[in-house]
């Protein structure tokens, strides 16, 4: 439970940083708002890792797993995808109410 809350806060931090990075040109007046996708960031940062991951997933599973399935998820805006992950992890890591019902006869 604590690990899910930690992951939720980590994903929320990444989502906020990605949103601020996308909004900065629009707020400065130097450009328009453009949401960058996860696959776009991955292509810029580590193209060899992306190619190796694509090859490994296509070889280890069916080819349709990478192209329509994972590629569509990785095409989401980075801030939206990580915000969604933060919400899911936060929901599963929430504290449940501890109600003790005592019945006295």
C-alpha cells in the first residue's frame, strides 16, 4: 500500500514536470502549447533503447502487441499518461477506513 502511494506521488511529479515543460513556451509568449508524447521524448533521449525495446517486444510476443497496442499508449501526451498512472496508483494505494463494529447484547 505504501509503495503504491509512493509510485502515485512519483508519477504525479513526472506529470507536473512534463506539463510545465510543455506550457513554458506558451506562457513566455515564444510559442504555442504543444503536448509532447512519451514516444517523442523516448525518441529524443534514447533512440537505440527504443529500437531495442521494439525489437524485443516484437520477437517475444506477437507483432501486433507493439504496433497498435503499445504504440497507441505511448502516443498519449506525457503529462496525461503519467497523471492517469498517478490516479490509478493513488486509488489502489489509498487507506481504507478501519471501522470496528462492536455489538453488545
